[in-house]
C-alpha cells in the first residue's frame, strides 16, 4: 500500500479512536436523567413548533404534559383532540375533548366598503401603522390591509386578497394556533367554534362607534341597531358600545339575525346556498 | 370637505433630505471622472474599452439577476452597478482581454454583491472581489502593464512592469536600491500618472481632484483617506529609517501602486466600511499598515486590494466594538 | 441670515445634528388676532398626564377664562374656556392624532371675559408676590409647556422627591424647527413681559441665574432681549448656533451649561440642576401671575410654501385648523400634506376640523410633490444616521432591530434613548423609514419595561 495512504489512515484512525474514548467518558459524566415519556409525547405531537399551545416548542409542551398531573388547560391546537387523546393515552390519563375552533376575521372593511380618507406613506406593517396613526380610513378599529397576520401564519392558511384588501383564512389549513390573533394589532381575529358542519354565524365588525359614525366610516359596519338582539331566540347576542357580539357557545346558527342585519355585518359561513341564489347561479352558469 | 383631497399621512421628517442613494452614486461617478480622463490620456482606447465592458456587464448582470432570478423590480437605476463597473475597470490594466473583464464584472456583481442580498448587504467590496478574482485566475494578464503614452490608439500595447514590481523584483534579486530607483519614473511623473499600472491608479493628481469633490459633496468624510495614508506613510517611514538601503522611502509608497486610489475610492465604500467615526479610524489605520506589510513582506508587489478585503472582513466586528458615545450615559 | 457678530459667541451641542433649510416664511409677519368661529371644541387631554375632569354640563353658560375642567391628579392641568357661550355637548372629537378624544363643545356667544382677568394693556413689573402664590397661580391657570411636549408647568417647577433643588433656569427660545416663527414673534413683540416672566420663574424656583438661549437666525430677538435683560439680576441671553435639534431639552442643556441629562426615562433636567422652560410658557406665566389670565390662547404659526398669506395668529384653543387656514388665505389647492407642528417633529393629520390645542405651535401645509417620501432603497450603510444622531445612537441598527421585533437587543442598543428628532431619517440617502420603526420599538419596549417593573 502507498505509504501516504497508510499514514493518513493510521493518523485519522488514531484521532478517531481517541476522540471516541473522550466522548464516551464525557457522555457518561454529563448524562442527564430524563423521563423517557417526554420523548414519546414529543413524537406524538405534530412537531411544527408553532407556539400555539403557549409553549416555546413541542418539546417544552411535552415536558409540561408529563409534569402536569391532570393535563388541565393543556391543549395542542394543531393536533387537536386526536393528538391530545394519544398523549393522554401514553401518560395513562384522560382528557376531555375540546370543540374545534378556527380563526375568524371580524372585519368586513374591504377596500370597497371603507373609503380611504388619507394616504399612508411608510412601512407596510400593521404594527407600525397601528402604533403611529389611525390608518387610511375613518374606522379606527378595522383591518389595516397590510397582512401582519399573513406573515405570522406558519401554515399557509392566510392570503391577502388583492381585491378587498382583507386577509382570507383557508379553513382547511387553519390549525387554530393563534399566531394571527397575536399578530393583529387591532385584535380583529378571533378563535371561534368551528360549529356543526363548519357552519358559523358571527358579527364581522368590531367598530364601537355610534351608528352614524360607524356607517360613515364603513358601509359594512355594525351600527348597533339591536335588531339582531331582538330577533335572537337563544339570547346569544349581546350589545355593548354600539357593537353586537354573538356568543358562539350559545348560538344555534338559526340565522335569523343574518336576515335582519341592515348593513350585512353578520356573516354566515359554509351554509348551502339559498335556493334562489342557487337557481340564479345555475342559470348564469349555463 | 377638505378630506376629499386624500392628504398624506406619514411620520416625520416632512421635508426631503439633502442626500439620495442615486445622487451619491452619481457623485462617486463624477469624482471618478478625472481618473478616467487621465486613464484615457495615458492608455488610450484600451482604457475606454475596458471601462465600457465592465459597466455594461455589471449593469446587465444586476438587471438579469433581479429580473429573472429574484423576480423583483430591477433597481439598476440607483447607479450602484455602474459605480462597481467603473471601479472594477479602474483596477484593471488597459490591455486585459475584454472577456476577462466581463468575467470579473459578472463575478463582482453576481457573486460578491447579489449573492449576499444586493445593495448594502455585501460584506466585501464587489469591485475588489472582481479584481482579486481576476488576479487569481489570470495572473499573467493581470500583471502585464502597458506603458503609458505608447500605442494609445490600438489595443496592442507595449508592456512593462510597474514601479512597485521593478523595486520588488529587483530587491528580491539582490540588486541595491540605488541601482533600481533610476529605472522608475520620477516623483513628478508618478504624481501626474506617467507610469504603468491600472487605469485609475496611475494619476494621483486626478484621484486627489476626485477626493476633493467627494469631500465637498459630503459623500465621504476625511477620516478614512487621511488616516490610511498617514498610517501607511508612518509605517513605511519606519522601515525606511531602519533599513535605508533596501527599502524605498515613504513617498514612493504613497505615489506608487493603487494606494491612493484604494484609500480614496475603495476603502471608503459605504457598505464595506465601519459605521462610526471611531471604527473608521481604526479600519483605515489597519488598511495602511496591512498594505505596507504586504508590500514589504508578501509575495505580491501590491497589497492594497488584499489589505482592504481583509479589513472588510473585520467591519462587522469593528461595528460591534466601536459604538458611538451615547449621550448622557457618562457621568453627569 | 443670522451671521453672528464678533462679540457674540454662539454655542451649540457637540454631537450630531443637521442643518435643514430654515424656511421661516412668516418671521417678518406681526402676530394677528383671529376672528372667533361659531363654535369651538376643547379636548380634555391637551397635556401629558391624566385628562382633566369636566366641571360643566351641556346647557351651561360659560365666560371666557372660566374653569371648565379641573386637573385630575398631580400630573394633569386645568382647562379654561377660551370663549364665552353655551356648552353644547361633551363628546368625542378627532384630534390631530386621528383618534377620538373626549372634549367639551361650546357654541360661541360674544366674548365676555371673567372680571377677575386684567385686560388692560399696561405692563405689570412688580413681582413682590410670594413664590408660593406664583406656583399656585401657575397651577390654577392650567399652564403646560408650550414648546410642544405639553408637560404641566407646575409639575416641572416642583422638585421631585429625592432630588436637589435647581440652580439655574434655562429658557428655550431656540425654535429650531424649520417654518415655525411663533416664539420668534413673541420675543420681538413682548420682550418686557418675557423678562418679567423669567424673574417670576426665578423667584418661584429659587434660582439665582437664568439663561435665555436663542438661535442666531433670530439676531433681532437676541439684540432686543439683550437690551432688556439686566446681568445684575443673573439673567443672560445666549446666542446658539443654527443646528437642529438645538431646541431639544437635552441638546439645549448641553449647549448652555455643558451638562448631560441622563437618558430617559429616568433622566430629567433637574438631575443636572436645571429647569428648562419654553419662552412661550414664560410669557404665559407672566400673564397668569400678573394678569390672572388662564391659558386660553397661544401664538400659532400658519405657514407653507404655497399658502397665500402665511402668518402668526394669536389663537384661542379649540378653534379648528380649517378656521386658521381660512385666515391665512385658505388651504392651498396643491396641498398634499398638513402637519401640526414643524416638519421635523410635527404630526401629519387628515381632518382639518381638528381643534388647536395647547401643544399646537404651528400648522404647515406642504405641496403635493413634497408630501410623499422619496424612493426607498436598501440601506447602503453610509453611516450618516450615526453621524447626525444627537444622542449617539445607531439609528440604522435600532430601526432594523425594531423591524425584526428583536426588542431585547434593541433595548441593549439604547433604542429608548431616542428623542424622535428625525435627524436620521432626514439625512438618510436611502429614505429608510427609521423614525417609524424606532417609534414602534420605543412604544413596545416601554411596555415591556413597565411589565417587568410590575413583576
């Protein structure tokens, strides 16, 4: 054999052997006794490290699960009930199933509904606009159209609609991690119950101004007329500061409020199209 | 209603400032004009061809990368690519094959600038990276220098070594300095530019005119050029006093090679120089010292490019260590 | 403009600063009175601190100078009616911040002043009044700093617990903002009153020395006030170089007495034994103490390159910007931006029906072609922002850290020291929105610091 290759192999081998011995003893010396269940739980988790559970990552959440005696208040929004059941199973505990939630944008102030009253010139960031000015429209509560929520979403569930300026939430992809809720400086995004067959009814507005002022700022604003309040048979709707709010725990999605809302601020989602509109759409379709 | 006007809402300041990126780049180009004219005078048509090729290639590379690779709005309007092109050309000999110029330009913009994120993000001076790339790849073409004022109207030039190379090789071969000095042009010729060398570096007079313009326009401050020149002068002076027979005097070091061009146009590059005055002083002093060290002890006759590139690498560290004095943080 | 005569040595602060064009279009224009509008709006929070508590209800008749709302706590200020008439409602009004604030609406009827206010033109130079009474009258009159920060004056004059009493009074007559001329006109038209005001303040604070700092672009004011001030009393007029932000509290103290106020939020002028008062506030002190006139009006500069008749107006608070603009020849057709305050620190706003408040030193109209920012490029790391920062910060760095949301490092790099003078954004060749991000960072980091203190 070529002596160069021989010497190379020999020295490299010796160094490797020496390093291995040193590493072996170091590993022994600094070994940390860890609950093996933490690894198991971590493996059962989705592993996206989104922070939706309030912990810095999946492993931290797993440690907390193992430590906590009854796992109360611990929930992985991404994995949902199935994952939590798995985790509970691994740890020999039981958890109650939570109703699934989804992110909902509570603003309908699209570019067409809300006239601009000024032109903003500066960094395209909701946080900056909110901290330093009122935004480009008369509504000081509404969406700023800059998509801080879209940037915050790690699951590609949000896109900024060019036509309306508002973010669109893709329910199929939304895992309810809550990143957008924290990212929105105006707290427009809410985690609401997904509802039966994903059907929901909610007030898509957070404007607390009196009716005339709100109306002037945005055509689709809740004006606090209280019609929905009177219509609701389940007392699910409350009115505060000229703003209606539908409690998703009490709402039975009867949709009576949707019909009476004068500004269309109450939205219904995922209901089958009404027969009339279905007809017109088929006729226009053919 | 007055609100129908759609007034603008923005943060202060509400009046435009005196500087813009484009204007600064334009000022650098204006400051380079005397050096370019001197190059045209001494090296003729070759100087023009090299500069034109470098500028066109730099612009094209930046445009194509931004348009097709990064898919965003090209920003060649800010003239920064033109500046890189001209600076690169100023660092090349006039008789270098144009294909090499193109390769150097593509490397300078494509690798040394755009790879790091484009304008303002490159850690090393792109023009110098282009030059060093060429120096490593094509050492012969990069070190055969056309003699000035001969064959100005054709690209085939009569070549000869630069003053630095004459001294370096002569001293290496054991010849005494006294025999070597008459072989190089006189100091007045060196000052005016009547010598072999890269396009931009030959005429010290033209470079100083450019420096005066840059200072007048407040594009750069005096710190980097003055301190770098001073530190080079002092260190070479020290060597000259210690070994007078075998070391050229400090004025020779200042007048030859690309030292003056480097400290005026290359070391002062915004992106690759420190942000604070304190940092700039340290950086400039180190450049002067490194240049003289490389010239005296290195294997290359010229050390300017390497000195600047080495210090470029230290700029983030310098920025971290040399903070400005924070008002009120001292004792009351 | 403003070449310094050989016998006056102009001082300045040593670090940073810029030289924006002066643009003082209205410095030759004497202060004009305004016509009263049909109604006015007085926001309850015209000062830093808690909004005042209203003492009137809709339907009440009020006289000019009558107390409408009292200070709610120590760091707060009284609010007086600037007109006579009937209170129509107490409701929200959109002020220059763009947000709705509670305010008192008054329908103007005549101009019937309270009898206790001395409206004779004579100058009252007698200052035998006790220092306690001076402070009480200042508190009663609802005085706040008229330089723009609107910090209640009685709080500023009181020595905070644990601090030494001040040794020197510094009067800010710098007016370093381009365009604004209200303080300049005030000094030219009321030099004697200002001198009496300074003496009153010296008595109230118990200091023996006072320095009035004025930039050299106001040589006429420097000369005039020097004539009226008596060095035997310890009052001195000091010329200051034209360098923005010469009128910043920290820069002014450094320039005048060479001391550095520690950085905010803990550092105050009292830490270096100084009290800094704006010259317009000094005049208001004179009126409040000698004439018993509460703070109901101030001089407001209405200016802009394309404004027909720019000028300085003695403006009652609560008058809308629209009304003022009409007096200065109407809003120019090419207006693209309006700011309350000067171009370096003023606030761009939209709704011209917002009211003039205690903090409004001027209103500037900008033509359309100057209202948008110029082309944004990458930061070219020229270091000019570091060079001009009067507080020795690295604006490029702290702005980038704030943009990334790296609050920890931004705090380490002293982002919260920033005084928002906008020098960095003015000088930036790449037109980076440095001030935007720094302001965002400042509000976020101050929140974090507050939370940390609680824990």
